[in-house]
C-alpha cells in the first residue's frame, strides 16, 4: 500500500469484544452500586459511652438507682459539684476514669453497683455540646499508682479504666 491509501480495518475477534463489553459493564455496575449504597455514617463522640446493660447469662441485675446517700437529692448535677470539692480536698492527683456517660440512668446504675463506695466520683463533662458525666474511681498520687489499682469487680466494666489527672476534670 502506498502512502495515501487507507487500510481497511481488520475484523475484530468476537470473544475480545465480548470480554471488553463485560469489563465495561462490570465497572459501570460498581460505580452505580457505589452511588446507591453510599451513605454517611455519623461519628459518635469518642468518649461518650453509656454504661452497658448486664452481660448475657448473668442473672443478677444492677440496682435501678443507688441509695440516697450516693446521689444528692438534686441529682447528678449536685453530686458532680460535691465530688469536684471532694476531689480537690484529696491529696491525690490522679484517678481512674471508668466511663463517660450522657444518660443519667447509666451513671446511676454504675453508682448503684458499688453503692456506698466513697472512692467513686462523678464529674461534669461536655461531649458534643451535651451535658454528660465522667465516673471515676479513687485518687492516687501518681499515674503508675492509678494504673496498678483495680476498681471493684461489682462495676463489671467492659473496658479497662484509664488513669486521668484530676485537674482535667476541673471546671
């Protein structure tokens, strides 16, 4: 063939065409499914955790509410203010944070599980604009001493408590 002459296209293989069409169809299906299934999942505040219900198979329920001595008559807000004063008077600089809960019932269940334990503290917290409470246990002179401590088993915690400086709970 000469310089100006056009070549005739060669016939394509039927299997290659079918394979390429299938690939294009599969890619299109992935994009369509991705668009249909795509949704935004709200992210919860990392510290907000409600006290879990009793573990399955355990028949002893937690008390519904702690005795009157554990929660002030004004509720958790007054208890939290009183505990801020108690913690400030303690010589310890560290505590074990058990949970941060935004539902009063969960905090009261936890307090009721160790009713009368004067080492439990309730501190006010704010999580994503919501009024919440941090429940802590004990006061310790150092981070290492707090890490070595063990809260009462009656609390049935799902996660290990974290040592926190008491100053982080100051208003």
